[in-house]
C-alpha cells in the first residue's frame, strides 16, 4: 500500500466526516423534513417508489440576489488553512476543486463576487480589533482560531445567536463547540462545515502495522470499535517495546525503536481522551471548574505509565523529529493530528492504522477527541455593518459545504480501493463525532497544561501542582464569567 494513497484517502475520509462532527447534543428540529444536527442531508437522488427524496442543506436557505456585491473573505494561513476559502480555479486537487465548486455555487445563487485573502491568525485578530474601534468592517468572513477568545470576553465580537439567517442547530455547525462555548447565552466563536480543514486538528493515535505484524501483536481495532480501547490496554501493548537497536546501551531518539512517539502536547490530548475535562457551563450559563483531584491523579498515573514506564519518545525539543521517528518505522504508536499526518508522513513506506485516543477505562461513556488550538474559528466584529448580509452568506457557505464538499469526498472514499482498511474509516468517523471543546481550555484558563508541564520533568507531584494553581484558575474563571455577564447585560 503506497503512502501517498493512504494520505489522499485519509484527507478524504476526514472531510467526509464534516457532517458527523455536528451530530451530538443537538436540539430536535420540529419542522419535519428540515435537516438539523443529527439528521441526514444528502444530494437528492431520483425518487423511487421505495424511497423518499431527501432534502439538501441548500434547500433550507433563503436565497437572495445581492446584485453583484463583493463578498470579502479572509482566513488564517496557519497549517495551510487558507485552502478553506481560496480556490481560484480547478486544479485537479480534490479539496481545491470542491472549495472552488462551493464558492462558485454560492456566488451564483446569491449573485455575489467572491474575494479571498490569507493572513496570520494574529493579524486577523488585530484586524477585528481595529474594525471594532473604527466602526468599520474590512471583511465579511473572518476565519481565525481559538485565540480569538480574548476578543470574545472583551466585547469585540458579535453574538452568533443574534446573527440573522445563521441556523446554529443545523448539522453543518459543530454542536459540541456551540454548547461548550455558549456562556451566559452568548456565542462569539463558531465552526462547522464552513471550514473543511478545521477537522484536521483532531488528535488521534496511529499504529504501525508492519511492527505489529512482525511481533504478532493483534491490531487494536476490536477494542477501538467496541468502545473498550483504554489507557491500560494501550500500555499493555506498549510496555517493553522500546528497544536499543544498535546495542550501544542507550536509548536515543535518532537510532532506536520506541513504543510510542509524540510531540509533548499529545499528553493533553490523552488527558482529554481519558475524560479529563476541567469545566462545564452550568444552568445559569456560567463556567464552572470541575477539579476532581482524585480523578486527575489517577489519569496522570496512567499517562505516566504510558509515557515514562513504557519509555516513549515524548518529544519537547524538535517538533518534526517526533513524527520522523514514526515515519522511519521506529515507533509502534504515534500521537498526532490528522493535519500532521499529511504534513509529516507524506512519504512513509509502512502501512498504519488509526485509533481514537484511549479512554480512562471501559466505564467511560464515549471517546473524547481533543481539538488542537490551531483549529479554525469563525468570528464577526461587533461593528458588523450589515448583519443580514454577513449572516446569510455565512449560512450559505456552511450549508453548501455540507452539500457539495462532504458528499463528493464520500464518493472519493467509496471509489478508492486497496488504500485504507474499513476499520480505520469507521474509527475516523468515531473520532470526529466526539470532538471536545472544553470551555476552560478554549478560554485559556491553563488548568489543562499540567501533563505537558510535568511529564517532561518526570514530576509526580500532581496534587501540589493543583494546590499551587487552583486559586489562580478560579480567579481566571471568575473574570471570564464577569466579562460575559457584562456583555449579557449590555445586550451585546
């Protein structure tokens, strides 16, 4: 199996799951036949006696003629995310051509002229601040990332619940993100199918099939698919696999074989995978910290076994090197995001399988997929001069992405043979459906950093770390709640 094919299909498989990302915790839609989160929306097929025609996302839109008006878009170029909006012509590249088709369809339906630019996410955040101060609006669609949380709490952003035409309960908007980031009834950042690359920031685990086969290790697919893939089972495989290949008496990252390799932020991914959320939004709409020290210590002990006792390459020095080890076939497991698979494993020779990040134990209800902070977020300046236009176009971009990007990529997956196994395809969907947007993490309260901070130092004093920092975290949450309370009172 050639890796280029694997990567091409993986990209397709990830994109096909755009619709599934929004399928949990949605409100029921009482309008029969209208697609809400969790309902199936596909391109209609010819109706037969045995089946009813299914509605499209496009059919839910109210089409308007904007008379050739310019629709101005800007996206962060972090990790090549500008491809979400920039597609100037058909090139034969799957995602480019699908984005081009979507843009063309939206442009034709609404009679707009689309322009798209790219910039560093920091520059976009600064642009939003300047627009707010000047009362202007440089663009109609801003795609930045979660660092816009400071703009949200400072009253710089427009509330999505007040944005005309945007149907947040529909499947093309990420329902987990919506629920986790709605504070005091306000939502200032949103995401969904409008950004095809955003799902690439989902964290997952890979395993090297050649190494598993050579050592007669069964693939963990049955456990993964049955919901019983846990940290203990992962450690049970990984423990004892790190090997001094050249016999020099030392384990070196450049030379030897590792049980697992990852960049150090994967520790946080495993923390959330084990259900280590730190917050929730209560019935009053306020953020509440959930500091269960016993649970935190227990999770850390399991992560210690996986990273320290199993002698993983827990890389803190060279980002690319953590994935190079897996690329060269020198690690059984690899912690990674989907986007980094395409970036760092492009020329990998060995076949690999995809797994969700392990649960804490089999009693944990669902897998929990940590979303990298690099993921895209749509924001609107509070100074928005034409909410009706901005809302209508944003909903169109999201809904038609659901129709035109997702189904075509499903077709790519279905028509590609001998590229990736069926199990990984199912697991990719499982990973996407269970994306985690912990409120505390997305507002940078920083209580989730303890694994990243302590594992590299081989520090076991978790209780002391929390005792030292919990007061500061609670103050940060109190400040966040107070900021949103003022925004709610002011009607922003």
